[in-house]
C-alpha cells in the first residue's frame, strides 16, 4: 500500500534530519515531499558558525603558544599537562552537548544530519579540544559540499593526523597507519588496493603533520622525495596527489555511495540503485548535495520497504525525542551518561571504523534503557544505572592514566544519579490534538510518533495513562508510545 503524503514527509524528516519537531507536525499533511526537501536544503545552505567551547584557561594557553611559536608540549610541566587534559576533557563534553543542542534546535537539519554521518565516517578520538573543534568545523562546513574538499581538509586536520599517527610518518621511517585508513575507511574500502599501495602512499604522506596549535604543517625535511607508485600511477607524489589518485578511482564513488545509501535508505543495499547513484556522484565530481538530492527526491526512497527499517542510533533517539517534546534540561550532563549507556558518545567512536550501527545498537540492556528514557524525562525517576566499563576509551589499552580517568567517570556517574529534570514545553505539542476525539487520540499520537504500525494494543497503552483529564491523557499516552519497541525504528 502506497504511503500517504504525511507518511512520506515523516519519513523524510527522520532520514534528512533528526525527526519532525512538534510545531512541524501540521505541515506534514499539506506540503509535498519535493517542497519539504527544498525547504530543508534552503535552511542548510548557510555556512555554520565555528563552535568554540574551549575553556578560558585553554584558550589563553593556546594563544600564548601561538605567540611564542616555539613552546611545545614536551616543554610543559607535569602539572600543566594534567590541567590541560582535565580542562580539555571537560571542554569536549561541552562540545558534545553544544552540538547535540544544534541537532535538536537548528533549522539546518539536513546539514547537521549529514555532518553526523561524516562524524561516523571520519571517526576520530582526540582529547585535544582545539583539534576536535577544528575537525567538527571541517565536517560541518563541507557536509553538503564536495567530498573532494572534505577528504582533503579532514586528512590535513590536526585531529586526524595525530589520531592516525602521521606526525610520526617520516622519511626512511614511514608510518603506514594514516595511509591505510585513508584507503580502507575513507575512500576505496578494504580489498581494493595492495599492501604495496599502502607503503607507497605512506611515503607520499611523510612530512604531513600539525603544530601544537592545530595548524597543518608540511615538514619538507621529513618528506620522502623519491618516486612512488600508487594504484598503477608513478611520480614524485605528495599527499594531496595521492588523495586525487584515490578520488579518480570509481571504487571510491561506489564505496562512499553505498555507505550513504545504507545510512539514509536501507541497510540492505540495492546494488543497482547504488551503482546508478555512484555513477552520478562520480560524474558530478563528488558533489554531496546532488547525491542526497538524487536519493531524497526519488520515488524508490519512499517505498514501504525503506520506511521504518533502521534502528535509531542513540544520538538520533535522544535528539528526536527532544525535537518532538521541546524541553529545558536542568541536568544536561545526564545526556552524556545516557549516550554512554546506549553505546554512542559523540567524539568517542569505538575505533577508527566508527560505530557499526544497525542491530548492534540493541541488546537486552540497551533496549530496556531506550524504552525507559522517555519515562526518565517525564518524571523524577533517578538515573542511577552504572554504565559498562568503557575499555574503548584507550582503544583496548589499559594504563594508569586510564584507570584514573575511569575513577573520575565513576564519580561523575554518581553525581549524575539524579533526575534528568526536564521542563517540557507541552504547549506546542498539545496543539496538534485540538479537536481530536478522545477515542482517536492514541491512534493519532502513534501516527505522529511512529514510522511503523504499533504492536501494542490501544487498550494496553490506555491502562498506563493518566486519564484524569484530556491534557494528562495526551502527555502520558505520548510517553507510553515513545516507550514502545516500535519507536526505536525510523
């Protein structure tokens, strides 16, 4: 059965954004999908502002380093290093919350959703707040632009160069880590190059590094000037030339397109459609906006088999609820714990490949916590669950510093063992149900919240609602529907 216009728009808002906001619900019936997508494009056309949440102490220190032009990390005292680490971790938490707030409240939903995709594609862990801010800015600025520009800027970012050890990539002592991940994860995908290609490409990236202030630097004396052969081409290549060689490969267009398709359309990729999209992506010189337009304006995007087939990532789940139920959080730090409990902390991917997604989001503990989250927002229930030990914090390496870090995390978790204290602005949401008969409310609420048919009978939902008055009924029925397994899908 074909989808209604409203269902199509609801689907579009979840895939090209983080779900519809409460005030957008009335529009979904009236506007066409083509018009809605044009509106999403227009709202995301402006360049985003740089997000700077770095602590004043760190900003002052960084300014001093830039002015001196010589003070490196090795020259800092042990106390300075500890203070920097502490304040940088706190700043990264603030960066996490700031960006999540943008996902919830920004009208540039398409840009932020695409930036979220690239955040997982170019997975990077780095405890330097300036490096992370710089990388996020690169991703958000280029999210809808040219993949060619995005790849180059990410590859030259201090965050990625340090994360993938390219500061240690020097003539006569090449470090292959950066070159390997650029090929395997960022462009062509595993199996489409040889070990010799990696070795030769690593030589081309020798000398690429970044200053302590986060600026890209090419150290000529550390660069291998000899001839290299990469994917059948030979020359005295430097890093950017290798990136261009990778982009000349149609396999790169296929690899990126398939990953985009699996994220935005269906995890079970239709290879014929992927090929058609990839050919156009390649022909359009990796224009990301045109690729998305090909997807979101196609008829097949709105096929029933592509609707409600994705498990929401933890970030999508948390932000989607906040968009539907506008709220002011008294305890924003609880969102960090919730991300950890559900298995996705912004700026802390599990490894260089990012979050695997799909069914990995769900297990016996995370499913129960997912369905409990709406209840936690709506009442004074205490969030006192201790998350699993995050061995990924150091990529499987346990050391003294990490033990101290986990101890601090445990203390933070205990402090966050209190209500989320969300002050929900119900007015904009409740307006959507004016004039709806009482016996129809649960069905209409479900239509507004779910991408798939609900599996829980209205009678069961009604048993757990507050029927003292119409307003309380709508509020509690909404929370109950958000607490169903079906709400986990988009």
